[in-house]
């Protein structure tokens, strides 16, 4: 058993049970718990019932010791699915047993202190709750900004921090802390529809088998329903070990469903409804994101190649100045998107494109879209890319806090009256002198970022090019 010091509630350690987080442990336990419910007082020997209750009690206690609220709600969802899918026969035939289960579970929740974590007064002030809500709202906005191709595998947390997290917040995220948003944000709504269709379909199959009196199918469906609910509060689906019990449950549901006479036809009849639910879910995420984005003074669009477009101000894009930026994180910090949003707020009418390190030809396609007043900023290590864009119709080139030696100018006339070199006042890299000499030879304008080292955030956006009027 691992009791990591990072996970405490009111000084009480939250149990990991060997998993990376207590939420992982709670999700694993609840998916396992449901299979014990097939033991009924009127169908099994007293010793079988006694063993099952002892195991259940142990699982209830361990679930409570994880202090996972998502696992708590998942247990409730599993109970509702199991009892309802049996046409309430399970409750009618052994209501005393279910009452005992409820008593044991409540005793574990109260006795371990988990109840304090679900107290309404605590929930309203709990950062884990408020941060999730803000993250989920940002996730819907990210879906609206890139609905079909998504933001890329493994990019959801970083993209959120760059473009949708409040600029005064510093929490670090790697996922959406919600499996469904994680799928939709990273892979797009088409992939999300197929995933949700699979989930709805397998739950529908379990439901139909359970309603015919198959308790094992009901337990498998209940296990999958707890898995589905637990994934709302934590990104569980990316952890391979957590798929062990759900995979077994899926296998049981498919086996039970397709060995019943006429089950295939009934499943096909339900398929249309499942497709409708999946499309409706995707639509809710998209429309919710669109409505939420109205609170901003800008629009954001993510391109398939990784470039991000930020439009602030007038609706007519062709009338706005355009800035293409390659942001070295040593210059702009780990979240350059936040710095660009600060710039957009302070500047007003502007279009800014942030390009990734390996953007291939995406940025050239964007540059050649017909927009006027195009400017390029190459910061830090990207100063080496200057010559790649010499042939394009660019109004001005900016070299911002370069971190490498100046490039060789093969045709100096291409940059006449177009090139500006911005150097930090505090020469941490020891490159200011060589860049000043190079700028003089290239007929480039030289400017200094006041009171700034290589990292420009302390004086940004007040020293941004548009604000300087340079």
C-alpha cells in the first residue's frame, strides 16, 4: 500500500493502494465491487453471503479511504443501474441485504471522514472543485475552437494553460481531468462520437440482458456504469491498468447479449438511439463551448498543423494588423499563449498567430492567405529561421531576444527597412554585442527591452512592438 504525502485531506492520508493517485484506486475498486452484488440472500447459502458481505465491507472501507468523491458517486450510479436494470427485482427480493449494504457504506463514509469532503460548505470552497469547473469550461471552449481535428494527442493540458486558463492562474494541467472532454479536446468530436457510441451501446446491451433476469450481465453493466461516471471526474481511460475490470465486463456483456435469441436484432434497433445520444452529447459540448467563448474579447482557432490564430477586435480580418510569432519558451515562459492574450487585450484590434516548433508549411499557408500588414516575430532560438521567410511578402521582421549567432544574410536588400532587432537590457547570453554589429551591417533597427533579462515577461506586453509604435 502506498500512502503518498501529496494526497491528504484534513491531515488524513488518502490511500493510493499502489495506484498513481487515490482517484485511480477508487475507480478500480468500484468497478470490482459491482460483481459482488450478484450474491442474493434468497439464492445463495449463508456462508456465501457472509463472505460476499465481508469482501464488500472491505471494498467500501478502502473506497472511503481513497477520499475520492468521484468513486462515491460511481458507487451510487452502479447501484442504480444494477437495481433498475433488474426491474427492481433485486431490491424487492433482498431489500434487507441492500439496506445492510447501504448502512455499511454510509458507516465507512462517515467513519473515515469522507463525509466532510462532500459537505456542501466544503465543496463551494474546495479548489479541486472550482479548478475542475474552470478547466471543464475551458475544455468546451477548446472543442468549439477546434471541433473536428482536436488539439492533438497529449496537448489538452498545455493548450488549456496557453489559451483558456485565466492569465493570473498558474495551476499546471496535463489533461482535462475528465475522460470525455479529454477525448473530444485532443482528438475532435468525430472521434468522441464513436467513443460515446461504443459506451452507450455496451451499456444498452447490458441493460437489455439484465432486464431478462441475467444478474451477471447486470453486474457487468453496473461495473461499466461506475467506470463511466468515475471518468467524469478524472482522466482514467489513459491508464492501461484501469481497463482490466472494464474489459472483462465488456466481454461478459457482449457474450451475454449475443448468446440470447434475437439479441442482435434488438441491439440493431437500439443503435439509432445510441447514435442520436452520441451526436447530441457532441452537440452539447460544441454549443456550450461557443456560448462560453462569448465572454472573451477575442476568437481562437486551432489549425491542424499546430498553429493557433487569435483574433481580437474588428470582425473584418483584412483590416487588422497580423503578427506571426515563433515563441521560444525561454523568452515567453512555458505558456506563451497567455502572454499573447495579454498583448491582445492591451492592443485591441490585432491578429496573432503562434506557430509551433515543427509547423512544417502551415505557417506559410497562413501567411499567404491574403491578409495585409503581415509582421513576423522570431524569438530566442527561432532567430535562425529568418532566411526561410525572406521571400515572402512581409511588412516587418522582428528578432526578439535572440539566443544564437546571427544568420548569414545572402541578400541583404530583402530586409532593408524591414528588420528590427530587440535585445535584452541584461545580456545574460553574451550575444548583444555581436547582434548589434550584425544589425548595423544589415541596416536593421536596434531596440532594447528595458529592465529585462532574456525572459521578457516582466516587461511584456508594455514593450510589445505594437505598443511601442515601432
